[in-house]
C-alpha cells in the first residue's frame, strides 16, 4: 500500500536535515532547465537563437534505439503482452509509482494504426483506474515527451494524496527531489498493478 502524505513528509523532513531543504536534482544542470538565479532572484534563462533539431534515439543513424537493440531489461518489466510492455525505472522513486508504457514495435505517436491506438487508450484507462484506486494516491498524470527517443513511450506518474505542493506538472520534477520510499512497499504496489492489469490479458511480471 502506498505511503500516506504524513509518512512521506516525515521521510522528507528526515532527509532534508537541519536546513530543511532537499538538494537540487540533476535536472537543474540540464541545458533545457528553464530557470537560473539572477541578482538573487529566480528568472527564466535567456532563450538561445534557433538551431537545428537534435536527432532522436532510433531516428539518428548515430544514435540507435536502445530498446530495439538491447530489448527491455526483464527485471524492469511490470506487465506485458504481444504489443505492449509496461516498465518501472529499476528502483523506488520519489513519487509512489512511476511507470512507462512502450510499444514493442518501433513506432511513435502519430504512426500507430487504429487498432494499436485503441489498445493504448484501453490500457492507459485501466492503468490509471487501477493506480488511482490504491490507498493514498491522489492522481495519476499521463505524460508523453518525445524529444529524446523515437520509440513510443508514455509516462504514468502517481502522486501522493494530500502532499502539497506536489500537484500538476511539477509532480514530475518533485519525483527527482523527494527521497525514495521503501522498496518493499514499492514492489508490493507494482505487483498489485501488474496483477490487476493482467485481468484484461497479458502477463504480470512484477
């Protein structure tokens, strides 16, 4: 069962120490991170001039698709069927659950045929319903960012009910900031999601 907001908060306080503030995540050093401190205040970075689009993994000949070349690590698979694979990041996360749904075939949004697109809708709807019925889950955010890889992948971020201000799109950022929870609890929740999703077909792997 996912932790309550009070339990997560106590873990944050214990990890933050005397200063009360958690450390910046690695994303703060990314070129695409939009903020910087100017004269002691947070401000948007200066936008650079237009440039060519970077090649994505699985699209640029020098950057092959890792999933197609190496496959999905078996120990990260939560659930799978003939067309789809649901994975976890490999270890507990700051949010209760973070999952990614991939197609087996190398294709992207806008390239799915109607049947596969319909399957995506059904699986996503079931997955959100399953996770949001777990105790202490406030909402599941479904997100797709396609600038890194050309192989279809969609993220599912489950946030803790009552833990403010972990709301809306910043929840994905908080996931990299909040210290991870118990691996035992996390694996139990993965098992619950996998088992319930397999009621409609496919195989539970977690």
